[in-house]
């Protein structure tokens, strides 16, 4: 894409409006030996009307499409009306989290004096100049809905832990106890067989075979212990258990009155993927809250 910010206005205009960037080469711009770089007013060179130019599409690769060209023309035409966005860098609690539920763009915020933060009406204007109709709303309303959603999410995650993960973890921990008992039993057997061998009960070959078999069993049990411990660790750290910890930590910290908006924003980002907001026709608000 073309990066407008880096160029001077004139360069941008000249480059963007240059029709050769569309992959069209204009032939017959001047009559006579125009292609030999003669001055336009030189003898034998006559300027002709743009509409009479023959355009040959596709003779070289286009750097922009016809659509982009039209879009750029439109923007240049109403450049005076264009307002630079995000002049203030203030970060609000839901900056880069709260999105417009109609057009999907992140929404802006403002705060007048000691009043609550307000979500500004959607700033987005489509390429045809149509402004997104999503309305402004007080953060008080958004906050209430988000806090309620957090509570519901905590309940959901807790439910998941008790019904799935906790049962599995308990089962694995019992299995681990059994496996350890198994190892102890085999080691005792090994000691017993050693004494039997010393008492000349077995031949060397018989004893070797018994030891080999017992040691093989112990190795197998130890491998299973490692695998079980890994699964327990995974279940405890990942998934719902960890998710619940993050949510509870969020709930504990977010009420701290000393948090700046920026710190609140960081905190919200630990649990929220995004929040989509839209004003309903009845004047209510509709939120779609996506948790991480
Ligand atoms: Zn919008």
C-alpha cells in the first residue's frame, strides 16, 4: 500500500494521480515527436485532449488498482475536510479493546472535567463518505455490563474446572500413588530375590533373568509416573485452572482506586480479547464480549 505519511503533499498528489501507476500507458499524448522529450511548445508538438488519449492497460504492472485510484482521488478532493485522528494519546481503560459492533473499528473515548469517561460516536467513514451510525455511550453503562460478564465468565470457568479438569486431576493423582506403590513393591522384590540368590536358591542365569524382569517393570512404572506428572502439571497450569486464576486476579486488582487508566487498560487486556458495542434502535446497548 501507499504510505501517505512519509511523503510531501505535492509528491503524494503527483504520484497518486500519475495514471501510469494504474498500469496504463498513455500513448499519443502529444502529436509529433513527443516521445523524444521535446519541449511541449516546440514545433510539431501539439497538445491533445485527455479524452483522446489512447490508454493501453496492462503494458506494465499496476502499483494500484482502478478502485484504489478512485479512492485516492476522492480523498484528495475532500482533503480539507479530513481530520487527523487520535491527536491525543490518552489511553483509556478500554482503548484498543472496545470495537464498534457495526463496522468493527476501535472506538475512541473522551472525558470532560470530572465526568465519567464517554465512548465517542464511531469515527469511521466508509470510502463512499458514509459515516458509521453507531452512537456515543457512557462508560458507566459499558463498565457495568463488562463487570457482569466477568462474573458470569468466572462462574462458567469454575463449573468447567469442577466438572472436567478437577475429576481428571484427582484420578491422575490417585494413579500416581498406585504407580509409586508399584515401584516400591518391585524394589522390595528385587531385594528379596537378591537374598534368595545369596542363599543359593537360584543359579546365576535364573537370578539374572529375574533381575532383568523386575528392573524392566520398574523402568516401565517410572516412565508412567513421569507421563502422569506431566499431565497433572498441564491440567493444573493450562486451561481452566489458570484461566480462573487470571480472572480472579483481575477482579481483585481492578477495584484498586490507585490504578491509572493505562494500568486498567493493561489489566483488561489480560482477560479480554475485545468488546463489541452497538447502540440498538430502541436506545439500549448491545455488547459482545470476547474473553481470552
Ligand atoms: Zn462503526
